[in-house]
C-alpha cells in the first residue's frame, strides 16, 4: 500500500472513528476523547487551507480553535488566579518595605 496525502487522511479518519467507537462502548480513553474532536477540526481546517479551500478551511480551523480554548478554560482560570495571588503578594511586599 502506497501512502500519500489522502492515505494519511484516511488513516487519521479511521483512527478517530475507532477511538470514538471505543469510547461509546466503554473502552475509550476518557478525557482524551473530548480533546480529539477539536484537535481533528484544527487539523482538517489546516489541511483545507493548505489545499486551496481557504474559506471553509479557516471556518473549520476557527471552530476547532474556539472548542479547544473552551476545553482549556479551566487551565486559563487557574493561571489567572495564580497571577492575581502573585500580584497581590508583590503589592503587599512593596508596602511593607516602604513602611520600614
């Protein structure tokens, strides 16, 4: 079997379908499955952009990006909270050093 661009896409689609099917029957990879679809959309959007279908490629890419950002929203909230705590401690440290 000779591999080319379409063969790679076919293998990717078969793999994605197999993972989804395994998830539906209870043998899936759990949390990883929820990240698979947005990443697949990003890949398909990039593939569409590279092969000349710029409008639909960008639409699919942006939808995948928004979905993936939604998955990482908890991580962004944690990073933001840690940043606020660090900034608060920095302000307190400056006030204490000026009081002495």
